[in-house]
C-alpha cells in the first residue's frame, strides 16, 4: 500500500510539473494532437475528438493563437485561401440552398466544421522539429498497425471478396484508400538513412502485407492509385532522401517473387481477380467496360447537377434522387458538385492540384522537413486517381480529418515561417 501511495504521489507530482511548465505542456498537447491525426484513420470519432479537445485544453491563451496567415506567400497563400474558400462554401452554401429540412441542414454543417477545426489545430501545433519527429514516428506505427491488422483480418476470412466486411467497419474501397494514404509513410521508413537493417527488413515486410491487403480489396481504382503512387514514389524517394526503394534489391526481389506467386495463384482460383484484371485491360479500348458501365451513372449525375448548379442538393443521400440507385455518383468530383454545387467541385479540384504542386515545390527546393511533402504528394495522388471512379469527397470523418489535416500542414508554421534550406535526410 505504501508503495502504491508513493507511485500515485510521483505520478501526481509529474502531472503538476508538466502543467506548470508551458513548454512541456505544449509538447504533451502536440503529442495528443498528433495521435488524433495519425491514428484518426481508424479511431472512433469520440476517442479522436477527446484527444483533440484535451490537447487544446492543455494550451494557454497565447499558445492557442493562430498567426500563420500573414506568412503565406505565393503558392502557399493561394492554397490557403482556396482551402478556406472550400470549407466556407461546403459549410454555408448547403445551409442556404440545400433541399433538406432546416434542422438537417444545421446538422450537416458539423462535418465540414470539424474538419476545418482540425486544420486550424495544425496551424497551432505544427511548429517545430518535435512535432515533425513525433508525427513521423506515430504515422509509421499507424501505417504498420493497419497494414498488419488488415492483412491478418483478410487472411482469417480467406481473402473474401465481400466488400463490407473490412477493418474497423470500413467498406473495402475506403479501406484501400486509407491503406494507400498510409503507404507513403512505409516508403519513407524504408528510404530513411536513419533506419537500420533489421528495422528496414521489418518495414519491407509491412510493405508487402499492405500491398497484399490493398490487392484483396479487389478494386481496380485503388490498384491504379497505388501503381501511380509507386511510379512517382521511386524518383521522389531518390530526390528527397538520396536513396530509393530500388536500393534494397534482394529484399525487393523476394517481395516481387512473393507478390507474383500470390497474384498468379489468385488469378487462377478467383473469378473476381480474373474479372478485374480483364476489365483493367479495357482502359484504352473499352472505357465503359473498364469502369463497369459507370458512364450511365455519370450522365445521370451530371443531369442532376445541372438542375442545381450553384448550391447543389446539400448533404442528402444521392440515391434519393438518382434513378440508378447508388450511394454516390462514383466520382469524387461529381459528388462534390452534387452536394455543394459546381463551385465546390472546382474548389475541391483546385485544392488537390495546388497542394500537390506545393508539395512538389517543397521537395524540389529542398525545404525541410522533407517527409511531409513527400507523404502528402503521394496521398493527394492516390486520392485524385481513386476519385476518378469512386467518391471520397463526402465520406467518413476517419478519412476526411487525417487527410485534410496532413494536407494543411504544407501551409502551417512548420513550412511558411521557416527559411528554405538544403537537406539530405532527416
């Protein structure tokens, strides 16, 4: 009992010391916020919000102040203003122009406001190397965890083609997009010169498991998004870190052999895989077959959008208005226009493009920290490609909050309040 009292006393004293020290309290708040973002891909809303709220409550008034906008210049300023315009539009326009009852319009504001608050949180917390270091560590852990978890779950289900029975209640397409969004962190972990041989082997195994889990989503769109990521990741990894994924030839050859074996086996035993691969071959010769006849869905979506060009329909269910009953119009860009009007779709496309270019600019001008623009550029690429035939504009908060939080880091104090400097590795 005495030992327990001593331990509790020590814990209480440590908490008091942290709370009295502004610097330590800010660091603890940063860690809580980083956890809410890094693990937000699969954390339930309540836990993620709790971490975020606790992080904000730990700060004093001066630490909560956001003064980053006056440092935005050039492309960063354009990106920041487009992001603000996008959030304001999708928050306010459905409130006034939606076809929903007024009470539902009020409730519909919650999601974009919550995403916007996390982006504001980025402007508060993303300020120093401590943030960058812990963000990388937490995100790599998150990437490995969900890769192992997703692979194991699919293995236990004998790689079932059922699309709704996925990790953390996700649909297969969203699970694939989240995996592809976390995949760049594994690329970074493999390429970093600070990674020793044994950990690198572990990361490459995690890469194999992640790619396998993505493969058994059985979504051609996700496959193409990941292929695009890998094609871009190889030269970017060399430019960012003076190394690349191809440097580890023996391990990668082993993985290629394993993937080829698994692919060949699944091709012969699974109709779903054969059908997907056959349709993928039609991308140039028969686009309708490649997209599973999505052309009809897109034509109908465009027809619906043309009736409410400016304000859209609000946060209603798409299949309430569509004759072809689908949950969404199978395009992120058409989905944005359907819910919030054509201006929302334009702002959404502009945001993805500007922030992708901004990430590349940081990479090519060698702006520290290199890991974040490297990861964000690949995340945006996956989302933009996958969004061509699937809808990820209005999905669950588990995807929207981490995605836009990571994107907004490119205009945070971490970058815009620092001078450009040459780096070689982190």
